[in-house]
C-alpha cells in the first residue's frame, strides 16, 4: 500500500491509529486476513468477534466478493476500502491497513465479552 497521509475529508487526522499487515493470498483468503487482524488488534480470537450483538464482515461487505476480486487480480492494482464497526479497512492483494481514531475505542466484541 502507498504511504498514508492524514485526510481530513475522511476524518483521518493525527489522532488516527494505523495497523498494517502483509498477507499472502495463496495461503490466506483476504476476508480471513481482515478478521484475523481485527481479532489480534482487539486481543481476542476471531470467534469472539461474532455474536448476537457483534458486527460481522457480512454487515459491511461481501467476503466472497473481496476474496474473489483480490485473489484473482494479479495484474491490476486494486484496493477495496470499507468501514466495519469503528474501523476503516483498506485491503489489497498484499496487505491489510486498518485505521481508527484514537479514543474512539472501536470494538467488534459482543456485548457480553470482556477484553
């Protein structure tokens, strides 16, 4: 992914916290990389991110479409971006970038779970 400059039009500023991780589409589906990375940021496991009050990836984007677009697109650079919970996700065929505003305390954990 390219260097990221704060963009006030998206609410991105000096209070934005960035997490970035590379992944390999031949080993990990892009949608799985997103969920695993959010779980790591939240200090939980992916199973805890889903529940009766939890937000799922399906709430924001079609995981199958993300997987298909990024796994089969070797030549054209493509980045998919969308919000989920308090996070903003940007993913391409090589890396996941997750941002949130410091102090917003984003959490996708179910209301009954504790960190």
